[in-house]
C-alpha cells in the first residue's frame, strides 16, 4: 500500500460519511443540463492564491501552496497537477483538488502524457509507469498512475472538466479531451476514466481529503460524494436523467414506452395547476407512458393564478 502522503494528500480527519442519495436539485436532469447544474452547485468560493493570502503561514499552506516551493523539508518533491498544467492556458485556474505531491523524477517521466496503458515502459518505479503504446501504428506517450489511486485521479478529472471550462485545456490534451464543454472527453478518455472510477471506488482517505480541501476552498468534489454522477454524465446512464426515489421528475420532451411514469411537474408550472392530456382531464399526479401509447401527446395546464400553457411530449420505443 502506497503511503497517502506521497499522493493526493490525505490528512487525518474524523471518519468520513458517504451520502446515500443525489441532491434533489439534480432530479430530472441529464447530459449537458446535469453537467451545468453540477458546475453551478460546486464552483469554488476561493481560488488557491486567495487561500494562500488568507491563511498566511498556518499549516494548511504547507500542504497546498503550489507557489511556495512545494512540501516543507521534502527535497526532490514538488507540487504537480493531476490534470497536467501543460494542458492549460493562462485562463485555467489552479484548484486544490488538482494538486498532488510528486517526485521530480516521476514528474520528468510523466511529462504531460495522457492516462493510459503503457506497453513499452521507459520509467517504472513500481508505483508509476510511463512510456509508449502503439496507436494506429504510431508510438504515443502515456502514463499509468498508481493502482490504488486511479479512481482518485479519474474523479479529479471529472471534477475539473465539470467545475472549470474544459475548453481552455485543448488541444494539448486532445487524446482525452474533445474540445467541447460536454461531454468534454473523447471516447478514449471516457473509457479510461470510467474504468479507473469503477475499479478503484471512493475510500475514506479520499473523503478526508475532500473534507480538508472543502474547509479551505469552500467546495466539494461531487464525484467523490456522489460517484453515480459519473455514470449519468459519461457511463452506463449517459442517456438517462437522474431519478431520485420519492421525488417527482420534472417533465421533459421525450419518454420511452417502458418508463414507469410521467410526473405532471415542472419548475415552470405552478404546483396547483390542473392538467389535461390529449384533451382529457387528469386527476392523478402522473400518467403512465404505456397507457398513452407511442407518439406525440399534448399536455395543457391551467392554474387558479391565471397561468396557462401547453407542451408536447413524445413517447418512443
């Protein structure tokens, strides 16, 4: 087991708690809308430079100061970045979640390579590996992070491209980044990071690190608190919206015939609205897609406040 002090900075805090359910504000969201909601909710309240100025010479600075020469009394080590700084431009913010302690030797071997499988290693210290792999007949540089921390690295990548704009990271990270706000990752990047995320689940040490950074930077990493978010954004649930048990799901434009229900709820419609579906009054709070059948259906609402409107939903196979 690699000492946590070597890598993403786990600090001794009380046992971490793992939240069981996604926040209700994500209910009914998926894809780009979910990414935007996560970004709004989890943006840092302080930048690293502000943190250093505010905290002065207290202990937290020696662990996270990327400008002050690295770790105190740790010759041969410095602060690097999980999402490489070589991928960034002058607009890219420094974020505590992206910092890690790394030896000068490892940093020199890792360079600005993307994550991946190394077939021909030129560096291997039994913790990190770096080298090349043949892609379309050409040798491409990759590095492999320590096995016990691959999920940690993936969740930092997820966090960084969600909370900060990934557009400033292209084109240096072209192997993993596709130059869009969402999905942000190439198919290759998604496959590697989701594999790391699933094979190395969140640990208590990783939660402790989030607790410490959140106490200073003012925000948490949602992919550590709620690992299933990654499945909705880049994994097996990428084509689905978040559905929280017990919570009504806001109306959307398209449903599948196999969906359990369509809740007559929307943030744009008063809660006391009365509904009709295809001209028929509805007394229930939801409708069942299989009973309506495939095709387009017209929903109208009226409210005692005078609000009224119409929307169309499409039920597909």
